[in-house]
C-alpha cells in the first residue's frame, strides 16, 4: 500500500483501539510482535488476502518491509537465474516499471519487449511484444493501485516452487523462504500497518470483496472519463482510452500539455470544496483523480459536477462556480 484514502469506519476503529485494543487492553503500538495476540492480527490479515484474491494453495502470502521498490531487486535476484541466458523480459509502461527494469540490470540481461515510449500514454498490444522464450520471467506493472491499507507493509505472493530458489546469496530479511518459515516474523514487522491492512481488508470483504470493488471502480471511473471525453477538448486525458486506469485518472486542462493558470484555479477551487491531493504526480504534472476503494460514489458525483461546472463557467468566462450538488441529478442522468 502507498498513499490512499482509508474508509471512515476503519479510521474510527483505529481511533478507538489506538489507546486500548479490545482484546488485550493495550494499544496495538505497544503489543509484542511475538505475542499470541499479534499472531491473531497477522493471521487474520493473511487469511483475508488469501480469500479476497483467491490465492491458490500452492502459494505463500508474506508481509515484508521496504516497499515495492525493494522487490525491484528481490524479484530478479530470485528469478533471473532460472534459465541459462540469465535474462528477464520487462514490459515498461511507466516510471515504476522503468525503475524495476533498471534495478534488474544488476543481476542479468534485461530485454524491453516493445519500443521505448516518448510518453507513457499506452500499452502496446501483447501480440506485438517481443518475448524471448529464453527469458526467466516477465515483469508487468498495472496501474490499478491495491489500496489495501497504509504505507509501511508490502504483500508478496510467491509460489511454493519458487519459495526457496536462488542461486545468489540474498539477505535473510529479503529471503522469501526465511520470511514464510517465520510467518513474516523473522524481523520486527510493521505491525501497525499490518493491523490497519487487516481492518481495510475486512471492510472490503463486508462490502462484497474484490468483485464489488471492481464494479464500483468501473462506475466511478466511467463518470469522470465521460466528462473528460465529452468536454470538447477542455479536459484532456493523455492516456489512450483502452489503457486507462480505473483507479488513477490523470487529466490536463486546455490540451494534453495543460494550462498552468487554469489548472491552478481548478485545484484552488477543488480545495475550497474539500477535494484534496488532486495535483498530478511531479513527473507528469496536471491533475489526477484517485478513485480509491474508500472514495464513495457520492464523492465522485461531487467531483464530476464540479468538473462540469468549471468547464461551463470557463465557457461563460464567469468567475463564479455554481453549486455542484444541484447538478448531481444531471450527472447521474
């Protein structure tokens, strides 16, 4: 998990249990990671990952530190020696996969399976990928953020076949077999982040699981993308429609390069309406709507109406924004 929105009910539960956990009478922050009480917390989180993602029996679920970036080295370290050529194929679609490919060069040959992008605006059709049968692995990073908790813990799902395989020495703390053999407790785990993850996964389960989250994501993203695509060029999404994320939708104002003054006004007005963290990533700029699982449809109604009103007011050269709530029914229609 990285930056995300947490469900309000989860935040309330965290607040209530911050001082005193209902089972043991002390804060989770004070709990020994070797205690039976914490074992229940981490086992619950693991069970929920298995259940929600339908993890098969021949796979292990482990919780590690170091963020996704640490796995940029661990994955090729574990896999690249599987074949004599010591090579790995990387589908570079944006900054994350580009960083991963660069890390992998330390351990063997990296083959980029398609032409280099000038801008990361699409994913080439898989039929055009130049995949070498001698590659030990294929790396692909989707942009559908698994917003499963707070930052600090990384979930690794690894097959039993690959659990102990490595022809190179690997630090014990990064060794999957060691972590799995110690139930993710080989070293001090990020126990509060694991506790929060358990609460979030329970929240997801109670609302229909991953299938329900997928359906809601489709509904929410469609609302925003339709406004962008029907704005006569006022809003522009640089990503090809077939490759757009349902979770993170970047867009600019005026054209794909954006107009700084208009975007600043948009962000200022959005802030007045309590719409936070909409400034685009520093590497691409513009604006980004992150429609995390905990972002309710009502929140997206508000954003959609605001976007529509901002566009209308721009056409009218008006300095006043209409009340976005009064246009909710128009957006739904």
